[in-house]
């Protein structure tokens, strides 16, 4: 089902949770709402569900305005962060609830429940109560319950926030597969970048009640449209005056232009590591931190401090050592503009044609 | 669509009914009594307020309620401590007995005290040998008040003691404090909010008590007549105006106490 | 140390609670079995016990219904502003602070024969004060907070998410209440009901004022005990009191049982 939202506004008391939000979601897409806590993403989700009423704006499902429809009639499935399972009903009872309410015939209900138990890998657990299940199992029951009445839109509010890190990964993959298989339009809210990037077809970055950017994970990563997005995705270092860096400093850059530089865009090594030595400059290693799967390296160039990662396979540097640093590209912004700039010196200034 | 309409009408119906019920049952009567007290003439108001018997009744009630509350604060704290910290046979029986004053009609409580402490009972005779009478004198009123308000302090302190993390005590011991010192510096402070709020509720209840007291007090105006009995007397002798004014006095006092308890609890929950 | 406190506490309980109860039981048999039986079966006693029973049934039913709804509205209602909810919340507790005699007085002032409402109803033949309705209203007032106060904390604790989940699955208000909310608050309501019954049986001052204590017409069991004591008819008073005390013990047992079920659910 396609979902369209136009100029949504919501204020709680004096706090403006959602400001003029508009977007469209196509049938079958899996969209992630990503952003910092308190940014408004859960409010948007709850308004789509009918659990909150927008102050102004329209919500359309398949072209029809649903603002006045209560949650009972919107044909949605909602998965809550803390599962919200019915504590005094069995797994079976929970899953069948939506079907009982809609008065499905008994035989068809049994079939559907069995289908969902199979789908969510909970066969054999029908008679158990929520308190007898693990966190991951409970969340799967929550999915099964939400999916049972064949909703046209699936909404998930931080579905994995309350789950152990290890299980989270498994569940993420499982969710992705399941939704692909079912082809149901889905929107989920998360504050975990990795989750959004891994699971979603497209991501919407929500901050302070506004949509900062909507696009595929790759797009957002590559071409952030606002400084917030650039800083939010990945781990960038903020540089006050980028002109100091080699390859970025020359006329044409207004003073006061700031930059965000991703660790993955910073390369360090010995002189012999770089084919294009002229693009590099000298830097001093300030600090190293073991991160389990790689080293986090802090390197200083003059007054600018940069952060980068270094593979465990490569030579290990020591604090105080001098190395060569190459900054491939930076995300620049000032009061009026933001853009990505490649290191000018990366192009061989003296191409030799043979 | 009809489903929605149906449920909307029902919702409206229920909401109005409940709100109306609340308004008519609770708000209106209380407002009424305040309104009535202020509607009479100023002279009437002044006369009632300066009527010595009225004053004596109120002062007596406050005095005796304070005594009863103090007794209950001590007994209640001790009982709460024993019930929470020690395991012994009969503990759950005692714990259940705490609620007895809540379950027992006050008139029955009064009768019980009457029988137990009357001049011909063992206790009454023992008291006489010591030179004082209990029944139909002020001590009986205190006994009645203590009985009726017995559970308040206990039930307020118990949860606090149960919540207390043993680790806090253990930390105190490891830092060198003796048992007594730990009790006074670590444990007692956490019990104090319960003792305080329980005492205030007990005091409020003791002020208001009628049933148990009227049977055992003797109700001699100016000597053993508490405020609630005075009010009853005024109603029965056809002086509702006088009754109303003293009622308002008592009410205001009770409301002030109630408000204080709520306020303190809110602060405690927020902090 | 330990022994001291346990011993002292047991002593206090024995003196304050157990002995008085035992005394009533003994007192009721002062004139033997016939004395007890006569005291209990005289017409005014039978009427008084019946009156108490009626009042309790009506009051419990009404306050259970309205009490649960009030609790739901105070905790869940979106249509009540926050300020208003806080105000209503503090008003709910007021009957606790009101002396029963004052409670009775309020009803008489509002609905008595010489008031606005009273004079409207009187010609219609509807007597409120000095009649059954007045007694019910007085007892309703006094017991109102009990169920509300028991249910509210539970509603707050369980949170609204299960109810929201039920809504997204298509369940409307009644279904959601019955299948999702009720199972969670059931035991608190039952505990509140038991408290209400106990309180209603024990109600004395308010009913005394409102009912006029007309023997054989508007006298409740507690009022009869009072009357008996004033008339020095102690054996009879004991008989009725014993019945009341026995019901209290039973109710106390119920209370503890419901309390344990309530806590187990949490």
C-alpha cells in the first residue's frame, strides 16, 4: 500500500515534536526512520498508526485520507518496542487476538495461526505464556500477532531496542527476509544507524521534527544534503578551518568554511605507501585505541586533529610517530552552502603521456 | 462506520455519567457544607465560633488525637520493624491482624472497649486501684482512637522497610558503624517518611472518629465530648447551623493534613 | 533484642486486637445461648441486619462500576486535561478526611426535606433523607475512594501499550477493556470490593445522621448496637456485634487472600 504524508504537524504542550513533515512511500518498500532520540520519529509512526492525532496535515493510505480513522480501522500492524504482549494470554492467544476481533471462522484462524508460528519459528511454543519466553521469542510473537490479520502496512517502533546485541543481528536479518518475502509495506523507527543501513530500502533522517533527507543508505552516506546528516551518519570529525589541510586550502574557499571528514576518507601510512606523495602531508600519531576488529588512530596535522581506522593487518604505529596523511574528500559547509570536495591534489598535476 | 458511531455515543454516555456521579456525590456535598456555613448571618457565625463548648470539643479532640497518634507512631514503627525484619511462627497471622481495625465496624470496636475496660472488668478494676478511671473518661477516647488508627503507621512503614536495600546497611557496617549507629543513621531516616505520612493519616482519622468514641467517651460536654460528637449533638438538637460551622472547621483541618501528605508524597516521588 | 521486639509486638497485638474480639464472643453468651439467640432474632435486629445487607449490596455494586470507570478516566483519558486530572485526583481522596458525622450532615443539608432538592422530591413521594436512598448516598460517599485508589496504581503500572496493541489489532473500547485491561486489574478490583463491603457494613456516623435511626425502618446493624448500648441492653448488643465481628473476620480473610492474589499478579 502506498503511504503519503503531507505537511504533518504535532505539538505536545510547548514542545514541537513534528514540523511540516511530508513524504511518500511506495508499495512494498521497507523504510527506516532514523534519527536522535526525541527527534520526532516515534511521533510520526504513532500518527500513522492513529495512536496520536496530528495537529494539522494529511495522512493518506492508497490515496484515501485516513486522519479520522481510529487505529482499529486502518489496517495496520504495529510492533511495540517493549513487545506489549498480552501477558495473560498464551502465544497462540496473542497471535489469534486480531483474528478473533475480526470474527474469522475458527478453522481459518487455526490455519493462519499455524502459518505464522511456522513463519516466525515459534512452532511448539503455542501454549507458552510471555513470561516464559526470551526477549527474542517475545518479539517474534509480537511480529506474528501484528501480521496475523493481514495488515496492509507494518509499523515497528524500535523493535530491537530491548534485545541483546547478539540476538539483534539475527533478528535483523530475519526481519529483512520476512518482509521481503511478504512484500508488505513497512516502516520502522530506530536510533541505531547500522540497523537502518542494513535493513531498510530507504532511510529518512528525522531531526528536531523535520525530515533532513530521504534516500537509499548509499545515497545518504555518499551525498549528505545537510550538515546534520553528514555528521549523523558514520563517524565524522569536525574541522573548524578546512583551508589548513593540504589539497583543500586555496583561494576560492570563504573563510569560516567548516568541514566534516569521515575516518574512512583519511588514509595514513609511510611514504612508500602512497603513489601520489604530493597530495599527502606530514602528521603525528597522537593516540591509538584497540577496537576489537581494528585500530582507532588519532592523528594530528598542525592544529587539526583527525580520526581514522587502521586494519589490524597493517603495520602498527606508535604515538609520537610521524606519518603521511592523505585526506581523500571532505564534506564542506558554511552558512549558505554544503558540498563535497575532493582533495584537489589527488589529480596528478603532471600527467605524463606516453 | 456504525461501529464507530456506536462506540462514540457509548463513550460520551459513560463519561458524562461518571463525571456527573463524581460531581454530585463528592464535590457538591462538600461545597454545600462550606456554602451553608458562610450563608448564615455573621452574628450566628461569631456566636458559634465563640461558643466555649464547641472550642473545648475541638481542642480536646486535637489533644487526644495527638496522643493517640504518638502512641501509634511508636507502636506502629515497632510492629512494622518486627513484621518485616524477623521471621517467626505466627508472623503472617499478625500481619493479617493489622488490617482488623479496617475491617471491623467502629461501633463494634467501641463495644469491645466498653466491655474490656468497664469498671467491672479486670482492667477497669486494676485502673481504679491505681486511682484513675478509663471508661467514660479521656483515656477511653485515646484507646478507641489508637485502636481505630492502628494500621496506618504500620502499613506506611512496611513498604519502606521492605524496599530498603540490605546493601546500604552492609556498606555502613563495612565502614565501621555499629548496629545502633547504622539504625539511627541509615535505616531510621528511610523509615521516617512512612512514619510521618502514616502518622498524619492516623491523626486525620483520629480527629474524625465517631463510632468507637461515642460509645466509650461518656460524652460530657466540655470534658469528654469530642468534636464529632459535638456536631452530632448539634444536629440532634436542631442546630444545624452550629453543627455546620464546627464541621467546616474540622474539615478544613483534615483537608490541610491530607493536602500536606499528598504534597510531600509527590515531592518524594519526583525527587 | 530480637526476642524483645517480637515479644512486645505480639503482646500489643494480643491486648489491642485479640482480647477485645474474644470479649465480644464471651459477652454475647452472658445469658447463654437463648440470650444470644433472642438478641439476634428480635424483629429490630433482623430488620437492622437486613438494612445493612441491602445498603452494602447497592453501594458495592454502584461504587465498583463507577470506581473502576473513574480510575480508568483518571489514568488513561486523553479527553481530560492534565491539570484537571490532578485536581480530580486530589478530590477523590476527600471522603477519607471527612468525619462520618459531617458526611451525614452534608447529605442532610443538600437533600433534606427543607432544601431545594428535597422539597422537589418530597411531593413526588421520594424520600431521600430519613430513608433508604439517603443511607445509600451517605455510604456511597464514604466508600467512594476505596476502589478507585486500588485500581489506579495498577493501571499506571501496566501502562497503556497492551491496550494500544489491542486497538491496532482492531479491538474497540469494550473488547479491549474486557480482554486486555480487566485481567490485569481483576484482583485489585476484588480487593477494593472487599474493602468497600467491610467499610459499608461498618459505617455508623453518617448513616446515623442521615437515616434518623428509626428503629425497624431505617436502622442499620451498627446503629442498633449503639442503641442497645445506650439502653444498657448489653447482651443483645453483643449478639449483633458478634455477627458483625464474625463477618469482619471473614472479610479480613478475604482481604488477605485477594491481596496476595493481587500481589502475585504484579
